[in-house]
C-alpha cells in the first residue's frame, strides 16, 4: 500500500490532494480544492464505470484535508471490501503504519496549502494599486 500526496492546479480547481494505492491500483483520491470544488473519487473500475466525483461538504481546504485523512484512516477498509479486485479486498493494512504515514501526509498537505495561500497573498499585493 502507498499514499501519494500532491498539488493539483487544474481548470476546475487547485489545492493539495492525497490518493491511496493498493497493488498499484488507485483506491480513493481526495482533491482539497476548497468550497464547492473540493471532492473525492472512489475508484472501483467495474468495467468502464467509475464512481466519479463526490463533493466534500467542508467549507475550506484545512477542513477538507482533515476530512480526507479521517476518511482514509476510518473508511479505507470499507472501500477495499467492496472493490472488485480480490487482491485489494484481501490486502491487510497495518493500522500503525497507516497512522504514521497519514501523520506525515498531514504535515505535507498543510505545508502545501500554507505555501499556496502565502503565494496568493503575495501575488495580490504585487498587483494591487498603490
């Protein structure tokens, strides 16, 4: 199992994100893009059908980060159990290792968010009329 922590800058939003992989298959991905645009994907791959995008109800990126970490910690097993690939259903996640990895991911996600906020503030100051 592995986690990928990243920054996305797309036409439909930008912000930090985290994805879980088991046997190199993406299971669940969170895109913390802030109000209205924050969402997650559950990758079930039943033929050509994917579950698509589910909106995150949290109003800001820090709350969406917290929610994504909670969902991975507490609900990853659920998504594994309903996955069509038996290898993913049978894979046992070490809770201690997952907790440690999520703690490290939380720091990186927050740093990405804080850096982006500081960059936005600096950019708006640079373009503000004096």
